[in-house]
C-alpha cells in the first residue's frame, strides 16, 4: 500500500497528505502500537497544560479580556520548545516497527522524490501521529481524563500548528497572528531535521512496541 501510494503520487508535497488507504492504514497502525511512545514523549507537557492557569490565545480577535498577547506568545513558545525536546529525548521509546516504516518511507521516496524524504517522514510521524495526539490527547490515550476546557484545547491547537509547520519546514504566511512563531521555526529547523533523520534509523535497542 505504501509503495503503491508513492508510485501514484505525482507531486512530492502531496505525499501521504490525502486520505488515501495507505495514509489511513499508517495512521491507524501508529495509533495502535505507539501509545507508550506518545505517553513518554507528550504526556509530561500535556499534563502540565491540563493543570490550567496558563493562557495561550495569540489571535487579537479572540483574545479574552485581561489577557496579554505577548505573555501568551511566550507561553506557546515555551511549550513548543518543551514538546520538541521531549519528542527527541524519547525517540528510543518509539517502536521499532514505526522506525522501520520511517526508514522504508525515506528510502522509497528518495528514489522518486530525492528532496522529499523529510516531507514524507514528517507527514507520517507529525501530521498523522504526534500532532493529532497533542490536539486530542484524550483520544490518543496520552492522558486518561477528557479535555473539556476550551481554552486548554485552544492552547493545544496553537502549539500543534507551530510544531506541524516546523515539521513541514515552512513558516506562517496566511495567519498574521502566527507570524510571531516564525523565529521559533527558523531556529529549530536543524533540530527537527535531526529528529526526522533519527526516526529513519533502525537501532537494535528500541522496543518492538
């Protein structure tokens, strides 16, 4: 299914970005085997966010009374750094089978789209796995309790938008209120590429599940 998807794709920037059978299979498979990795890489920061007391809104049109945009920008920036560090520091907890998939994606795509190896790994690991788990940690078993606070959910969404753009290696252009996060993206491009490179390496010591 993966190889067939690559063979059918005509433009590199659409690799595994549409809701094809291969995309759905990869998403469901990672959700099935990757729970322990999600808990170890995302759980700490998600639980801190769920405690409440921190504000995140950066859109002036949605800013609640009494909140400060610069403070909220700093809060989003802080958690983006922390999530990124935890994701990298827990790569050894990523199941070997998922690392095998990343390796296969990288090698298969390199033959047809040599410049898209980062794109395809980011599509699998961030767009279809890590980022959805940050937005909906209760749905991905990162935490046991339901996320009911709309402000907390909004914070998770904003953090995810930044990490997804970083994984895509693109800066914000369409949403002016997100432009303040472009320095974070620029500063962490090499860090993200190192994460994606490491995911495509299959070491002997990582767990199978």
